[in-house]
C-alpha cells in the first residue's frame, strides 16, 4: 500500500492511500473524500451513485435525475437516469 500526505495551494490537507490489492476488497475501486462538514464516497461497482454522509444523519445516495440536484449537475449529466456513465 502507498500512503502519502499533501497540502494544496489553498491550504487543504490530504492523505492518499492507494493499493492495487487489499485483502477482501475484490474489485472495489473507490474514492472517499472526508471534510469537516460532510464526506463523499464513490464506488466503481456502482458508478451512478454518490454517497453523501453528514455527522448525525443518515447517509444520502444521490443519483442522476433526482429533483434535489443542482441545475449545474443536471447539465453535466450525459445520460438519462438508470444508464451508468461508464456505459457510454
């Protein structure tokens, strides 16, 4: 496993953990971003889902076509609801 720490020009600190193989994870390529107010999680095996987690609240799963998405998000969507971005 590779681990490195970094600081951005804007002062945001980060840590990257990367591994080609982790015991028990099979093909679970994922990206997780942890912030002070919320966290985001995306998994390659479910490319149409973005998981949002707030402290003290149930996690939310955002998908294309949902009414609470911003106009900018709707404009950036290339495919209709139900078709994963990886398909195109």
